[in-house]
C-alpha cells in the first residue's frame, strides 16, 4: 500500500509539472493589478505584521473577501504576492495560528490552533479554512515544502508540484528554527524507498 501511494504521488506530480496549472498565473497577474489595496491590509495582533486580508485571487468587499482563491504550485506561489509582500515562512504561519504543540515548536509536523479558534488569525484573516503554502522548503526532501491547514491547524509538508492556496505577508521574514521533521513513516531500518513519506491528500 505504501509503495502504491508513492507511485500515485509520482504520477500526480508529473501530471501537474507536464500539463501546468491552466491559466492560474494569468489570473494571478490580473489580481495583482488591484493588490495589495484591493485585497485589504490587516495587522497581526501583537506584532503589527501586515498581512493581506484576502488570499490571492480574492478582493475585499466591505468586510468580506469575494472571488475565487487561486491554487498554485509552490514555485508559482513564490511569485504570486504583490510588491511589498511575500509568501510567509513556516514560523510565521505557526505564529499567526498560535497555540502550537511541541512538535511544531521543535520543527516537526504537528498542530496549532485552527484559524477560526486563533485570536490572531481570526482577527487578521477571518475564519478561513483553506490550506496555504509557506516559503519554507522541507530540508529532508528539497522537492517538498511546508504548508498550513487553517481548518485544523495542521503544519505539515507535501510535494512542491501539488497546489495549495496562497496568503501574503509583509515585512522581513522570521528566522526559522532547526528542522527536525523526518520522513513518513518513521522507520530506521527500512530501505530508502520504504522510508519515503506517504503523500498528504491534496486539498
């Protein structure tokens, strides 16, 4: 079963890389014409770090974000934020969600608060439930990167060819703690193939 999961992940990643992500970047460039003002700017409580109130693809209408969020590969996501903003680091996502467990604080996969239950995230971005890329590469597998699931606060990683949504933050990036995450599953005596992580289900 494990090797089947790896094979399926490889096919999905190849298909995304070969076929591209449709007109996603064209939509991003169109969205950026009105950003950051059109997406609204919110300050993270406690740090005053500026975040775009709405995700990439959305605009602020009154107090609500409207429009369809754009899902991008990691490489696309790195260029999706407007001037003065960037993809947040893993540490910044964890700080925004807050109430993280020891695994996250130690640089591993784990859980923080969901955005809806997080004081900082809820105030700055609302009760969002999407999954969002961070700028942080998974050191053990450089073709993977970290992302945050706002629905349940999961901080984990996946292949960079998969697509997730994008949030944008301003200011200088936070320093990252040492990464201690290990491959899925945590087997020390298995072959290299068996030690490769099982792919997270794409949102």
